[in-house]
C-alpha cells in the first residue's frame, strides 16, 4: 500500500531556489540538469500540496493519454 514519508527538509533561498538534499538526489539518481515537474494540488482555489516528479515521467504519461485518445 502506498504511503508518504518525510524524506528530508529543503529550504527556499532568497532567490527562490530550492536545493534538494544530497541523500534525496542520490536516492533518485538526480544530477545537475535533471528536470523536475512541479505538480500542485488545490483544495478549492487554494494550493495545498506540491509534488516534484522527473519531467520525463510526466512527459511519458502525457504521451500515453494522447496516444490512447487517438485510438
């Protein structure tokens, strides 16, 4: 069954940048230049949650939907 864990805490700096802790980058095989999609969940009109996922995963899912729609 899926579950959520707090893996690490990241801080936003004065330029609005976030540095992911080394342990997280290593666990997910991220290196300089890795693109992440920022997915926001909303409750009504207010944002409540942010999810990061490799952009390649999101691109693959979009392709699947488009190809399915083309039938």
